[in-house]
C-alpha cells in the first residue's frame, strides 16, 4: 500500500503535465460560453413546447 501511494505521488509530481493558469482561464471561458449557449437552447425548446401544448389544449378544449 505504501509503495502504491509513493508511486502515485511520483507520477503526479513528475509525469503529469499540468496546464498553465492562462490555459485554465481559456478553458473556463469556453465552458462558460458553452453552458450559456446550451441553457439558451434548452430555454427555447421549453418555451416552444409550452406554446405548442397550450395551443393543443386550447384547440381540444374548444371541441
């Protein structure tokens, strides 16, 4: 168990390539923009479906 922890630490310190702060910032901006775009698309789909269902219920209610 001790050997596993020692090798894991060694790999994280010496073999893993960590991103720079600038890379982290640009990745964060990309994720935030993609999240906003996805949220707007879901909102548009929700409003469209709500309007379609309201129209269907209104039409069927008048029969």
